């Protein structure tokens, strides 16, 4: 029996939208994600989400954003219609979460959708359904999208949905990601008329940590370390869990690029490489990290769900992430459990009391002043200042000596970009004769010619110092005949020099109290603080 060849036909609009919905609308969580992103793009300060039966029966998202003009409502449900981008130039530098103009059309093709909105310029709202015409309605400024009976007209898709509890878990995960992506937006989530998440706007460090605890749990906040790393055109900040607190599942890994939650193999590899062997096999890092970069350097138009991105300079981004996260992981692994963090604040300093039970004294660390000195309250003995660079040099010296005495090499920190240096004849000879010692200390140096070298790695303990200064200090010390102990001493002195004499404290205290400035640093462990104050 010969079959008759089928002729090519133009798909009708509903069928085309249903096919497109297969990429955009995978499950109820996909619908909620698209609607929440629209609310954020509209400048909403507060968003309320109501879902029933895991989102299959109802998903209602209400925001107080800019709203949609009544004349634009029909276009809002049309494919390839958007207010986010008007030109290719805008697409290349897009910062909005949505821009494809597909979501509402796809959702309305597989559900019973009602869109209600009012812009600030209009006296009343307007409502439109998936198949109807706009009609006036009462509505505050903002937008409400109501999606009922998801996949009612595509029963094959509905059969692939999981149990209500599973679908709601995916919905809750979307809400968590949105809440973490925008600390300045209030978000409330109800399931079957029961509130399951409510977070208020967070504008300072304390409020951000409260939101972090509400979403990731108090143990995450207690075991996390803050990350802050900046290079021209790139900034990484956020929190990551200490290596010893790694989780049994990879269920708490949030990464955002310019406010967009993404999943990317480059990022995952950089994180894994940064943790290295500090995480036990079978355990997984946990983090909430934010990468800010030029939008023209990252392509977000890779997949309809917009979860995937493509970096224009993949290697540069990978090395930047690795360098920043490896530094944070090393610091977290080396820091004592009683270490606290002082962050930037508008006040002169923030109070952060040390654990009196751990120190056995009433000494309190108040904050960092003049960008360098730790202000310490010793009770009846008054205030004192501790030179933090010198304290860090002391700690680095102890760790270096202990590691070398044990017969191990110091850990190296790869540079984001290798550094090329010109050498004197004495430095060149010192490099050739002391290459083994330099390797033990964590340097990776290679001669390019008689009087030129390339520096690829430096000691991780001193990664915060200029690489060129470290290399030249090491070579000059070797040329002067320094042994291992003298070389370590010379390198750590680069980190701020010896502590001021005890008689200098009073003048420093007076100057700091008169002109305090907030800083960013890590408070000392109680034992190190006690040794420094003992003079």
C-alpha cells in the first residue's frame, strides 16, 4: 500500500504556540519562573504567589510593578512581542530577565490564563483572557497573572507531571532562587492557602543574612564565609560553605550572573577545582554567589529557558572564578572556628564581640578603623589598636614554618594572568640556584631568557600581595644569601612589617577614634589576639 506524501502547511497559531510551549513550559515551576521574571523586570517591590495542587490547578502571581498599558494587553499574549528589547544592540547587552517574547503566549496556549494589569497613567485596570478581548476591571497598579488548569488541552503533557508534593518542591525552589536573586524585593508564597515562604526586603548585611537563613537555613549562615573579589569588569561576591561543612547532596548551589540564576559547566568546574581535595568524596560544596560583569561579554540567548549562558571569554571567567573561590576556600579552611567578619558599614565601626567563654576575658573586638587597625575594647584597660597586616604576617609565618618543618610544600595560588619580569644578573643567578626552595615556598617561576622570567603561581598564604613584589623580594633575599627561615621572614614582612611599638598605641587610638572609617577585614582568633595584646 503506497502512502500519499503529505504536503507542507503553515501551522495554525494555537498549534505553533503549543509546540513552543514544550520548550518554555516544562512543568508548573517553569510557568512560575517566567511570571516572576516578568514581575522583576517590571520593577516590582513586592510579589505575592498563590498556587494550588502543586501549581496544576492554579498559579497566581501578583506584583506592584509598572503594569501594562491597556492598549498593549493583546500584544502581551502574542508571540515575539516584548517591551524588553527593540534592537539587536539591546539584545547584545540585555539585562532584563525576559526578552524572547514567548512566555505568555506559550503559557496561554496550554492553560486557562487571565492577565489583569494597570499602569500608573491609567485610572482603572484592564483584563484579558487567552482567547478573549480586553475588558475594564478594578485593579491596583501592577499586574496579576492567573494560570488555571495547566495542560488541560494537552493530556499527554499532563501525564508526565509528578505528584503534587514533587511539583510543589520545584515551585518552592524557583521561589527561593528569585528571593536570593533580588534582596530588595519582598516575596510571599502560598500553597493550598497556606503560607510557606515570606521574606521582606533586605537592604543591609544583617537583613541579607536573615533572608539567607530563611532560605538556606541557619546552619548555612553559621558555616558560610563571605566572598568579595573584584577585577576590572568582573566582580564576584556572596557566600560559600566551609569545606568541612560540605553537603551530602548538591542541593544548595545558587549562582547568579547579573541577577540571573544560571547553570553552567564553566562555573561548576571552577567551583569544584577551587575546593579541590578539601571536600571529601561524595560531598558537595554549597554556595550563594553573584557574578557581575559586562552584559556584552555573556550571551544569555542560548536556550528558551535562559538557564544556560555562553561566555565570550570563557577562560578568563573560569580563571577569575577559580582564583577568587580558591582564595576564599583556603582562608575558610585555615581560619579558626571562632573567626568573625567585619563588613563595610556606614557607621564608624560595627560591634562584634568575641566569645567570652573562648577567650576567658572581657576583651571585645569592635571593628576595623583607618582600613588597617582592629579596635579592641579591653574593659577597664581601655581601647587598643591591633595592626591587622602585621597580624596576618605573623599567622602566615607560623603556617609556613609549620608546613615546611613537616616536610611539605606550601600551597600555591595560580595567577589569573602570568606576570613577566625583567631580572638583574644577581636575581637571575639566585633563581637558578634557589629554584627548588622557591618551589617549596609555592612559587612557579620559569626563565624565558637570561634576564627575564614568567611568574605563574605565588604562595597561597600571601596571595593578597602584589605578585611582582613577592617574586622580587624572594629573589633579592636569595641573592643576599638568605636561608629558608630568612626567606620566609622577608616575604611576610612585605605584608605590613612588624607591629608598632607599644608606646605608639595611644597616638594611633586617638587618631582612629577621632576619624574612624569602616573597613573590611577578618577579626583575629581569640588566641592570636591575646598574644598580640600581651606585646
